[in-house]
C-alpha cells in the first residue's frame, strides 16, 4: 500500500483537541479525528475553528485522517 491508496476529502475544522488533533466535519456530514501532516508542522501552519482543510484518509479506517492542506 502506497500513498496513492488514500481517500482525500474536504472538510471544516469543528473542534480543537489536545496534541495537535482536530475534529473535522467532512463535506458528507461525517465527523473524523485528524492530525497535522509533517509538512504543516514543519512550516508552522496554524489552524482554528472554521478553517477549510483537505484531509487524507486510509480506505481501511475512515474515522481517522491527516490534514494535508488548509484553504
């Protein structure tokens, strides 16, 4: 399984959780728990409630994800 085997969706940050994790509401209406990707941490990109983000998820567990882009 490589990086090509991921599901990407857009969502909105709903809640800030401890440990740089976030609760994201996807465009389908579902809620997932996501953390920041390494590049976003490296470039110190901050997120607040209401930010639109792109989330990458594994097809095996669609309840957890990685935030890869902030719009």
